[in-house]
């Protein structure tokens, strides 16, 4: 329908092409529901991955799933193309249980750095040649790897407080120069939660940044592995990205699990989902804007409060729809929990009112924020993230789109009702803090367009065809060893979920690919050589939420 | 002028200050400040009360909150501070970024092993008297993440908590109610008893030399502060 929704896709790499490219490096096939899978030797990783990127165009290392089976460890690299995310391939790297060593992919994709640190931390696979093989989510002194099979949760653990060593002491980062080491966080108002940024300063210039995450690692993957597919997992996604992006996250799980169990979602439910999800996106971007202004010019009074005023309106609408202000738990596998609230007309009118007022509010924000000279001076040309670097770090969402990477899963790998509606993907090639903010603000307007169209559809939908849920059995037991990796466009970017079923009603492995985690990993690159206040601005413009970074 | 000579000016005349005082007190109560208290006490500038009681009243009505966001509950906490719910109406709405300026800490979220020692540290940095509101199920028991390998089963394992606000997340109204309850308690001079918590910060050298401590002996300095989690004894 719309011009924005069609994109030119690169030539498809067929399975034959892949087979030819990999040759005898592919030991076997291990296909997943979403993509062809190839098993390779643990010392071929760099070779295969760089060939796939350079020869076949798979330039997006979307996710790395590590898991332990009875007889082996396995790392699965899920690769995609930024130009066309429906073209996927999984590279499966098995290693033995007694010596789980596999070659690191970090020299090929920089995003693999954090992926592999996490895999080492939680599952216990060693990556040979990794530049920085430390734990990332759990404390350095942790014993054991919690997602490995023989982990004993009852064992005591020790956690140190040594990072808070006296900052005036000679710093150990560099004996030669007179740099200064500065801790930002974990309790600091500008880190949006509990993030710890270890910074090395030379005068006022940032020389090195090491984000230390894991202060909110709530074992989400373990929790999801303990829950049954049908009802027990759905409440958790709400708590990953808790900035009102609940429905977007729920959709990630719903999409993966529905593909796994082969469930068709009725069209009517898809429209409700689409509308709810976009409302969440608006709420989430509002918070991003408010807190960003708070970071950049300490504006606790005007913009911050305005943003919260508007969020309150959205939350009211969502509360009418789902019954909750923040943790919605509204999606069900195969649909949504209930229809629009009665009286329908009132709900629709209320939502319309909100949409009618939105343009004026956006203008107001533009007046106060984006056309404000001080704001522009602070944001333009700071925190620059070049598109190639963004891709290398696996950045997605407004962060990638603000760097001119035209990538939006809603359009490129369509789900829900998005492909039927008329809207545009926003990109901006400024690559700086300013363009990321602009992107978000304009996405709010696009979301409003989508909601508007959904409301029209919902209003006219014939009463006896309002099917809100497909017929889904009480207990779901997908066939053993089916594997699927599916992503949706969350508020912060590509939120992906990998599920492996083991024949029971609970997932054998549940892995979350969090957009914030990878967006944050680019922070060092963005802020090198800039001033400390620009570091804070860049961090704010990444719009991270620690619940999703740490999971 | 050397300091052991009294300042002459004090003895010269006392007229200006007496004048001011007289004119302030005036004849009978000043009806510009026509409060109930004024009527009750007449022109006397003193209100008789117990000093403690007065202090508690003041404390309860001017609480500086610590700006402290941990997890999902902090979003609702911000909403409680912001427009519409506006906690400031109850004399409790100034979020301070530094713990050294705060009286009340709202703990809005899940405490995990790595954050436990830091939260204890932040709490220790607040000046006495200090109060804590535990917001959400996570601070009561670990909430939805109770079974997690990394989750502390409630903030009360680490710091004393005065008021628990249940919910996941509690609505802003619930938090306002919790804060109002806390004010009531402060006014009545109550606070939670300070007892030794299961998880305390200790020096590594003071720990009992069990298997775990011996294993880590090469990595941790004797005088580093550590927190030891005995997951098996957790509720
Ligand atoms: S109680 Fe619920 S909403 Fe609050 S921090 Fe815990 S999980 Fe999040």
C-alpha cells in the first residue's frame, strides 16, 4: 500500500548457495523452524562467519544461543541480513562436555564480544581468542555457570564491593599516563537504573568506557525455562523492558511460541495486538524523551513532567484495555485475553481524543526540545555512531535508524497487521544524539497513524466475527527438539527469542536477545574522545532499560 | 580590637532591638497571623510541646526521598512523583540524587546478588534517622523472581524496612498510601527495629575459612568488603 513499506531486498541466498559456500566445512544440517542450520567444527567459526558476511551478505549477527545437552555444549549463531531479515541462517557449533572450547567470533563481529561473554558466564563455554573473557552479568567471584546442567543453586556465593576502591589512589588502568578513573553508577540518576560505567578520563576527555552490567540480572531465562508455555511465561516479558513496553515484549514471546506450536492468530486479535503494541511504543518513547531532557539539561520541571503527563494518558488507555497500568499480561498464545472494554464506543473515542491531541503535543515538544538551541548544541555531532559500526555492534531500533540503517522488523519481517497498514519507517542519517531523539519523536507520529487505522478497522469489524483467540489446547507440548528463533520490533530494537522444546510443556532452552544489551555495547565507540557530559547524553540517547540489558 | 574587650556597642543602647520586639508583639495577638494556635497561646511566642514530638512532626512532614531507581517498580515510583499523583502534596516529594541528603529510601525493585552490597552501601551513607519503604513484591520476597539463582529474597535480608507496599508493581495510589503510613509512623516516633540482617558486609578476612572462602582466597584481598549469600537458608 504505502511506499514506505516496500523495500528492495537483496537477491536471496538459497540453501544451495549456502551449501556451496560452506562446502565441507558444514559437517551436518540442523535445521531450525526459522532458518536452515549448519553444523561446523569449533575451530572454523571465524572462517565461516566471515565468509557468510563477506560472500553472502549476512551482516547481522543477531543472536548467540549457548546451551548444554547431556553429551555436548552447543553455540548457535543466528545470522541475518540487515537488508532483509527474512534471510536467516543458523550456524551450530558443538563442543565436547569435558573441554568446551570454541573459537571466538569477536574478531569478525564486534557484537560477538558481549554475546560470548554472556554465554561463558551463564553456560560455561570458553571462547578461544576472545579479547576479554570475563563474566558479564554475574559477579567476578561467582562459582559455577547457572544455566549449565550440573549447577547447584543452593551453594553459597560471595560478592565483593571492591570496585568502590578509593578513586584518588593511583589508578591501575595505565601506569604511565596521568589518567583518572571514575565510577559512574551503579546508583546514579543518569544511568537510568542500575548501570555501572567504569570511565577513564584524561582531563575532561573520555579515554575508555567499560559498561559494567548485571546489577539487575534477574534470571529471566531460568524463570522462563521453569514456566509452562501456555500461561506461566507470558507475565515475564512485561518485566524485561518495563518502560511500558509490555505488549511489545509479550509479542516477542507470543510470536516465537506461536511459530513453535504452529498456532494461527485470528485477524481481529492481530489488530488489537498491533494497536496495543503501538500505544506501548508511544509510552516508551515519551519516557525516553523525558529522561533524555532530564539528562541533558536537567529539566525536571517542564519537558519531563509533560512527558509523564502524556504517558499517564496512554497508561489510562492501556489500563482500560488490559486491566493493568504497567505489567499488562494481556496477550495469550493464539490471541489476546479479552476484547476491547465495553462500552466500545467510549474506549475508541477516548483513544481518538488522545490521538487528536497528539500532534499539538508533539509540536510543543519540538518547540521546547528539538528546536531549542542549547539542546542542539549539546546533541548535534555528539555521540556519533557510524552506520557500519552500528551494524558491527548489532545495534537495532531507533539507535540503528538514527544512524541511517534502514531496518525495522515490522516492515522487513512482517508480523501482526503491520503489512496491511499505511505507515513509514523513520530513518535519519545524522548518526548523532540529535538524530536518535528525532527518530523517536517521529516514530511516535507513525505509531499514532497505525493506531488510528487500527481503530477504524476495529470500529467497523462485524460483531459476530470478533474472534479474539484461536483454539489452543490447554497444555502445549511441541515436538521434542524443535528450535525456533523469532524477533519482533520492540521499543528499543530487535527483541528476539530462541526456544528449544524438549517434548515437555516447558521450554528446554529459552534465550532472549535483548536490543538494549547490544545498543549499550556500542557506548564505548560512541564516546571515545568526547567530554563527560556527552557521555551522559549518549547514554541517554541509547535509551537503555536495565531490566532488558541484564534480563 | 582585641577579643577580650567586650564590644561597646552592646552597652550603648538597647533601644532599637526593644523597639522592634515591642512592635512585633504589639498589643495583644497580631491578627495578621490569625491562626488557631495564636488564639490559644495569645501573644506568647512559645508553643509548648515535647521537643521529640516536635521533631517527629517535622520529620514526617518534610521527607527528602532518595532518587533511587532499580527495576520496574521505579517507573511507577517516578509516576508517583510526577504530574497527576504528585507525592509532593504530602510533604514527601523532593527526590535527592545523593544519599547524604536523603531521609527516606524507596526501594523500587528486585535486589540481585551483585547489587546487594551496593544497596547496603547507599543505605549506610544516608544520615540518621533514616527510613525505608519497600516497594513491590520483589522487596518483600523476591516476587516473581523468587526462585532465581541470583535474586535476594527480599530487601529485608539486607536493610531494615519500615513499610512494605505490596503489588507488582504497586499502583501510585498504593505507594502514596505507603508513604502516608510511614509519615504516621514517624510522627508517632516508631521505626523498625535494627537487627542484624542475614546478609551483612564483612571483611573477607573475617569470614569463616570454608571451602568457598579458600577457593577465592587468591582473588580477594583480606580487607575487601564482601557479602556472603547463603542461598540454601534463604526462605
Ligand atoms: S515487584 Fe514486580 S514490578 Fe516491582 S520490581 Fe518486582 S517484578 Fe518489577
